[in-house]
C-alpha cells in the first residue's frame, strides 16, 4: 500500500472507509461546535439572569419569543407568546405599543420607554426599558428589550414630590381638609387604588374629627385603641402600625367596610413623640402586607399630618394669645374693643343699650408689693374666675391691663340695670381671698359708661368708663360711678364748637408737627409722620384728641384732612427745593375712616401731589385697621385706586382690629404699624412679646414692612430689634416737632442702645 498513491477501484473498500472517516469527523466537529455554542448560550443566559435587568426578545408584532427574568426582581416576568403591550398597565399600553411599532419599523434602531407591569403579587412595578431592533439579525431575529425595575426609585421620587406638595399646602396656611386631600393624593400615587383617612384624637384617646375617606366610627375607635394599647393588639410593625386583616388571625374587631380588603394604620404624634394627635389609615382594595416603600410612605404621611396639626395648633395659640390675657385666660383689650364695636353696631337693630364697666382693684398694689408678684398673679386669677361666675352669658369680661378689668353688658334696658351689675361685681370682689396662708381683702372701684347710640366709638365708650372709674377711686374706692362730662370737658366743648373748627380750617389755624421713624438696623431716620395741631386763638396749641373726634362726628374731618394732606406735600417740596435731608424721606399722612370712604379721595391725593410737586412714591397714607374693616368691598376698591396712584399704604394701629386678621393679605399694604398697646409691655409681659413676634412674622411673610409705634424705652428697642422689626417710632427717638426743627433731627444717626 502506497499512502501517496491514488486510490483505485482496487482499493474500493479502503475508499469507503476513508469517506466514512471524513463524514464521522465532520459530525464530531459539528457536535463539538454545537456543544460549545450551547455552553456559550448557557453562560450568556446565566449572566443575563444574574443581572438586574429582565431581557425579553419580541417579534415584529411585539410578542415575547424569549424571556429571561431579572435576578433582582424575579417576581416580574412575561410569558412567551404574550404581547408586551397587553401585559402593560392599561394606562401605559398605548405608549408601549406605539414605541415598539416605531422601533420595529427601523432596522437597527434603538429606543427607550417607561411602563408598568404586574408582578406576581398583582402589584404594579415601574420598568425602564431600552429596546434594540435586531429583527434582521440571523442570530437574534427579534427586538431585544432590556428592562430594569425602577419602582423603588419612582416611589421614592414621588414620595419626595408628594411630601413637597403637602408641605407647600401647610406653609400656605390652607385649611386642614386641603392638607388631608394633598396627603390622600400623595398616598394614591404611592399605592394606587388606596384611600386615606385621617382621624383626630384628644389626649384621652377620644375620636374627634375624621377627614378624608370615611370609615365606620367603631372601626376608627378600635384602630385608635389598638395603636394606643387601649384595645387588643393586632398586626404591628415596631409596635406602631396596625395591619388588617391581622396576619396572626386574632382580629376580633369590627368588620371591614364593603370594598375594603385591608387597612394599614399608624399614629399621628407630636414631633417629639410626646402625645398622640390621631391616626392615619390607608384603605386598600385587597389584603396585603406593606412592603418597605409602603412603610416609608405610611410613616411619612403620618409625620406630615403631625406637622400640619402642630402648625395649625401653633397658629391657633398665636391667635388666642393675640386676643386673650396670658394669665387669666380672659379676653384682652384688643378682643374687648372688638366686642364693644360689634355690640354698638347691633344697637341699630334694637331699642336697648350697652354699658361698659371699668373695674380697678383697690389695694392690689399693696398685696403685690408686700407678698410678691406670684401671690398677686394668683389673686388676679381667683378674682377673674369670680367675675366670670357672676356675669350673664351674653356679657364679656376682659383683663384690660394690670389690675384692671372691663365688662361689656349688652341688651341693657337702662342705666339702673348697669348699676345693679356693678353692685354685684363689687360684692363678689369684697369676699376675702385666702392665698399662701394670708387672708386678702380687695375691693373694686367701678366706672360705668352707658349708651344707646350706635354711632358711639368703642374706644370713647371705654374711656368714659375709665374716667368714671377714676371718680370712684377719688371717692375712696369700693363704689361705682356713672360717667358724666366733667367741668374741663364741658368748657372745652363750649369752645371747640363746629363753628370754631370750621374757622380754623378756613383761616389757616392748623399746624403740622412731624415725628420721625427710625430704621432699627442702621439707626437712620427713614420717614416722617405729619401730625395736626390747632393753634387756637384763646387756648393756644390744642392737641388732636381735643378736636379730631368733633371733626369726625361733624364731617369736618374731610376738609381738615385735605388741608393736612396738601400742607404735608407742600412742606416736603419746600425741603426738597432747599436741598435739606428730609426731602429724601417718606412723608406719612393719616386718613380718617370718613376720608377713606370719600369717593373723591384718590383725586384729592392726586391734586395734593400735583400742587406740592412731589412724586407719589414720596407719600404714604395711614389708615387704621378698624376703618379698613367697615366695608371691605369699598375698602378694596379704594386701595386699588391708591395703588394705581402710586402712593404707599400703611395699616395703622394694627392688632386693635382682631376680626380683620383674615383680610390683611387682601389689603396689599406696604407697611403695618404695630399698635403701641402691644409695644408698651415688651420685655415685661410675655404675651405682648408673643403678639409682637406674631404680627412681625406675619407681616414679613406677606412682604410688608413693620413699624412699631409708641416706642419709649431702650428695652422696647432691644426687644423689637431681636424680633426683627424694621422701623420704630416714638418718644424714645423724637417728639413731634415743627417743620423748622425737623432737619436737625434727621441728619444724624440715632443711637439704638
């Protein structure tokens, strides 16, 4: 045999063997290649299955032909033969189908989309999918989808977004029902098809208001009891959350409502966890235990509800502090004056009258000085409770300040009825009080002011009662006196007649004095308030308190106010022409309530600006808070006209018109003046500090400048600076002075120490 020889027919058998060997070698080669390919595919599939992505190959119709589940989310998968769009959430199906159709139409193209698919537990998961068209690749022959489960990321993002929405609702001071609606929306985004209930409880665990999705009251009570340990314990997490139905099967409470398959509940607590405020309950259509994102969502909603409740409680406390005495809990002078105004307004519809009793405690100062302020405070509390006990339900008793109380008696038939009430007050005050082993004897001097006139001013009525009280005091105390105009008042009214005031306006007898306002940061003078005086030919310089009430009563305040306005503008122009410093300062002029409702007010101010030759930005008009509240529709129209004119708007005596707090943001004022009644006690009375802080913070939140008026002491200045008040005005810096003295007071920086 010659191996190099040619096989001939003589070697046919050998040739057959050689052919067989070659064929066998080919078969063995293909088997080895197939084995290698299979091992490679297995390695690839193992790598894919260990990755965090689910890989799905779909055909041109979007139907799955190969599925490799994700290692990190094995519960999410698709069945071979299923259309991807049909497996998607109904809201996402059109988007998925459209995306796959566009990619299928462009060989080699790529694209991406997000969608939701149901997991094995029927919950919807968010997938982020990238697609590559390999339909024309012989090795693949389909569109390859790499899908990553981003549910936790989406839920975390939406939780942050929902939290921001709820916090925004809280910061805008919206009603609690709106905050609960925002909580419910945030919850439904996190856990679709759920409904949220917020139930409020008091310190004893009693159920109060229930907001959001309704729940039977017996179920709410049982949930609250379970959370606080007052009812049998059911399924919990960290002893803080109830899950229904109970996984242990021990639930014996009320049945769940129809359509509710499960409930998750957790307590609402104060930020410091010191006290339960209520509970948050999430109603589900099916029974399932919360996963970790669900726990976070539930606890976040409870925390946000707690923030909302504490914010509302803080605001309620601030409003209460602004209108009530911190020691006795009685209404303070602000609320009392508001009640008097309301009572006077009601006189239009009745034939009855009202009376104000002004009570001053006799010998209280002796108790305070000898036994100390703590005993004095306790005595005030006891006497306040006694006075409340003998008052009629319709009466209002207030602590007006120090050892002074005021009582508003409505629906009084005559003066004698008011005197009978005063006698009852004196009787109850005269009963000894035992405190700290001491038997204390205190009596009361009572002044009475009585009116049936609905046009009477509340402040004037209280001042008349105050004057009568001083008469009682001068009589030796423990008596009551009815207001009567004294000798000085009668003499002054004889002189200060309508004709006299008319002559003063016509004959240039009015004079303006100016008081500076000071920036509390720099000590610079930033403004001037024009204050009117009457240079009377017989009485000399008469203060505004002696003629402004008459001007208001007779209507002369309108022409008088026009004179003041024009002179203030003209004086500012004179300073400007002379190059003096005051020309750069804002000039403030007071407007009375009568002026403010004058239809021609805007034209009057425009004329004064034109005659004076000054810019509207150099003038600010001041109107009291009470006057702004008289007719809010007319008020808003007038304010718009003044804003269009370009002058500044100052709300004067802020805090004395308690009922108007809700309207402050509608008035679009530039400046709020803190009433001097609150400034007086700064640094000495905590309630005044709290009220001032609340008004300053509220004004700043609305973009307004705050001015404190009536500042007289260094302590008041220091407290106001600590509270970030912007500007101050008062005798601490300057008395009202004539125009020729103003320049000297405005060219130097004020020492704020």
